[in-house]
C-alpha cells in the first residue's frame, strides 16, 4: 500500500508518516520499482499502535522505546504520565481561576488586569500575614467571587476572618460562589462553605443549605440544620433530632427544635420524631436522657404532657428526670400566673 493510501485509511498525514520514518518509528517494509514507499499490513498496524500511544500523552521518543523494547515495563512510565497530567491539570486550573477572577473584576484596561493578577499573587502567598495584608489593603477591592473561593480554602483563622469581613463588605450575591464549596470532595471546604452560607439571610442561601442536609459529613449537616431551623424551616427537623440522639450539639439542636415547635403546625411532627426515638429499641440510656431534656424545650403544655407520660418509664433515671423537668415547667407556669 502506497503512502497516499495509507494516509487516507489511517488518518495520519503523509508528512507525519515521513516524520515517523525519519525517527525510525514506522519504516515502510519495501519500495516499488519506481522507488515509492510501500507499507505492509504490519506497518499499518504499527502506525495505529503509535497513534494509540500518542493519545496517552507519550512522546514519540517514549513510543519508540515502548514498541522496540520487548522487556519494557509500562507501569513506571504510566505512573509518570499520570503525575505529569495531574501537574498540568493543576496549572490549567490555576490559570482558569486567574482568568475568571480577571473577568469578574471587569477591568477597563491592562492596568486593571495587572492589578487583579497582583491581588491573586497576594492571596496565593505562602505567608498568612501577606494574605491577610492583601485582603485588608484599602486598594485591594478583591472581586466577590475571588473572595468566596479564597475563604473556602483558607486554613489560617485570622486570614479567614479577614476574608469573611471583606466578603460581607463586598455586597454582591455570593451564594452561588459559596455553594460550589458544598460540592468539594474536601470535607474542610464543605464545612467552611456551610458556615458562610449559614450567615447569609435569604431564600437562596436557605435553598442551598437544604441541599446540605444530605451531606455525608455530620458537621455539615448539623450546621445546615441549625441555620435552617433558626429560620423556621421544618426540613431541618430530622437532622436536628439525629443530632440530639448522637449528642452532636444536642443542646443547641434542642433549643432550635423548641423554637420551631412554637409554630402550631410543627408541633406534631417534632413531637412524633422525638418520642419515636425515645421508644426506639436501640436507643441507649444517654440518648434517651438527651431526648427527655429536648422534650422540656417544647412549649409548656405540650412538654408537660410528654414528660408526665414518662413518669413510669422502665429506666428509672429517665423517669425521675422527666418528673423533675415537669416540676420545673409547672413552677415556671405558676410563677407566670
């Protein structure tokens, strides 16, 4: 098969085929009487091998080594290709971040572009003091999306505080930028994102926090539930009850549930959830004690009825605690009247 036909069938240009020949990668098996290159079936197969290896990022030199050394072990080379690809992706990601930051700043000229690039260098400094100085500088005016990304990845508490302060002053809608942090594989990034979102009022942040109730990390779920519960959102109830059962911020969760129960239509589902956990066969003593204390946070009349109903509980500590709490509530009621 002549070079033109090979080029058409393989998709590799005749010029590239000649280059392969000059490097010794693919040499045509023979020549015609007229001196034209003639490729055999094995030659064409080798061309496809070369092209396949190129798709993995191998250089032509590496491809020659792979094809010509029968004892070549690919694992080392593949491992290095993986590491180099990861490094390249990291560089590309950093470039994309810089380009987006420049675009978000809406520069009117190259001076504006250079200014935002300098700000990004400051925020990316290995020195926490330099990062904090960059944020607090009166000339900074860092775009809100850049601040949001920085606060999600900042581990130094002082710099993080400065970033949150700057983000609050930015006045832009940053919920969408912070919400990206909830999609991170890094637990710490998700925790920072939910903390920031919990401080932002409004329906958009509430909708985002509602999605965080399903996060696999209990701290992310808990922070979202507390913020939503304080805002009167009943979607937080199952997570708040689970926090009481596990003992994670149970006092705060109990108080939020009590406040939610001040809304009449929320009383029944909250009561059902708490009493259901109390009656669960696998509920341990400590969890049941926390649930009893949570019942005491409900509106007075409801709490009294539930606590009195536990006076004959098989766990005598639970029973005595319920009776004592009922007495406290009765005393408060008497004083009020």
